[in-house]
């Protein structure tokens, strides 16, 4: 498109997709597109095969071949551990080394390689959360009216019939009507929002009363709305952390467009976007200012901590701070002091002070990271770009 003097405009898609389109953050091991030979499992099958192992065993294997990556991953994060092992098996090079080479490229940063294209511009459509929540709830209602549950039921029936015919289902003792109860909702399309939320409803025994079925359906609807709202917040957090707070100078400008009131679309979204693009195409400074990074402190989120009192592994400095404040941790601290009053109190580090906003922001993007607060701590710094600054990070075209 650039060669034809056309301006590519990318709309929608997941944040992971947008990021990989803007920056060189994907790993090309040379194995991704190769066809498996006779009798060989393809790369995706190998990853699934590894994921069948226990988290502790996977983490032990990774620590042997790639201790740096193992220090950054929680033992429960089986998918990421399996991916790192897969990369090492395919290439003979550790995953951490691949990432280091990527970051060392000119224009690279702590999160990956350089920008793929010069002078990109990002429009972030955001809205007040109350308005967004109502809009998301209405969207779920529209999906239900359009036949969402019927589509899910039809999919489950066809999927299970296909599994029976292929005789490849994991638990052959399940009856046909209950086979989808054995489904792993952490893999493939079953990870999508909408599947696991209606699991109990779709697998309800035939003997269930209509009232019981209606109750399960209502619980599924509410769970779907909660999951949708949670995902929207996760997307907003992703934009802030991966775009607005991205380390380095190789960061495109981000312009915020308010979509709280869609009746004012032309006034608050369309016209401002066109004005910005027109100015940028002429090499001029737009009258509308981009979103500036107010807090550009770069923290090592992937540091490794061990709480001996609680017998937990914690990945991330902020998660560790939250753990040191948790009721569960303080319970173990009090218990230890009762059992050993003369013990070395220095082994119980005090919880550092932090604002409520920091605690809210400390929720990890990794769902497997344990968020729990003082005990014996061992930590390993795994950041390649741990630095902090009180200055505003400039964003330029």
C-alpha cells in the first residue's frame, strides 16, 4: 500500500495484533510455516503436548535450558512455559536469547524490536466507564437476541459428535450428553468469552426443572457481561502500559478520541481525526495535542519473588508489594510470631507504602501471577530495561 502511495488504516483487532503490526515483537524461528513431515507432530501439537505436563515439571525443564526465562514466568503459566520450551527445541537457542537479540536491534526497547513502519499514528477511542459498561451490556443483550445460546448449543453438539466419531476425546467414560463437561477452556476457540460462562447451563441434566435451567441461563448471562466488561478494562490497561508507557523513544503518538456520546460522533471523533491526519500529512503540528505520558516510571514487572511463609511464587514487583499487604500473608506472619516469638523478625519484611492507585494498577496482565503481602523474600531481576525517570516521556511523529 505504501508503494501505491496509499495510507493504510487499521481498525479494530486485538491489542496483541496491533502491537505486532506496529513493532517487531514476534519471533520468527523459521519453523512457524513449515509443514510437518510424515509421522511428525506440527509445532502447535508439540506445544499442546508439553502443556499436558504439570506446571512444576515444565518450569523445571525450562529452568535447565533457559533460567532467565524461567525466572520471569510463574510455574502455573503453562502456556508461556511450553512456548519457551518449544522455541528452544526448534532452534537450539533459548527464548530469552531470541528476545535479547530482538531488543538489541536499532530502535528496539525493553518490550521488543523497533517499529516496522515510520511515523505511525494511533487513535485511541475511549469512553467513560459507566457509559461503556452500559454499551457493553446492551451488546450482550443484542447477541443473545440474535441467537447466541442456540449457536453455542449447536456448536457443542457438533463438536462432541465429531470427537466421538474420531474417538479422540480425552475422557471416554463421559456420555455423549456430558462430553463437553470435559472440555479444556484454556485452549483454542474455547478460550473465547461466551463458552465457559454458559457451561453449567448447556450441560444441565435433562431432569433439571425449567426454573433451574432459567437460573443457570441468567447466571451465564451475568457472567458473560462481567467477563466482557473486564476484558474492556484489560484492553484499556494494555494501551496505557504498552503504548503510553512504552520504554524508549521509538513510540508513536497516541491521540485520544472520546466516544462517550456517540450522538456527537462527527464532532468528537470523525472531524478531529481528519484534522489530525491532514496536519500530519502536510508535516504540520496538529492543533489537537496527543496524550502525554504523565507517569513514565519503568518498573521491572517480571522479577521473581518467593514467599517462604505462604509457600508462594510471585512474579512482579507490584504483585509482590500487594502480597506483602494481603490478609492471608499477615495471617501467616502472626502465626509464625506466635510459634517462634524469639525468631528473627528481620525475616519478615514490612510491607512498603503505596497509594491505592498503585495497588489497582499492580494487577498483573498475566492471569497466572499470584496476587496475594511480609515474609522471607528471594528475588531475581529479569528486566533488560529497568530504569526510572521523573520526566515526561516525549512522543513525537
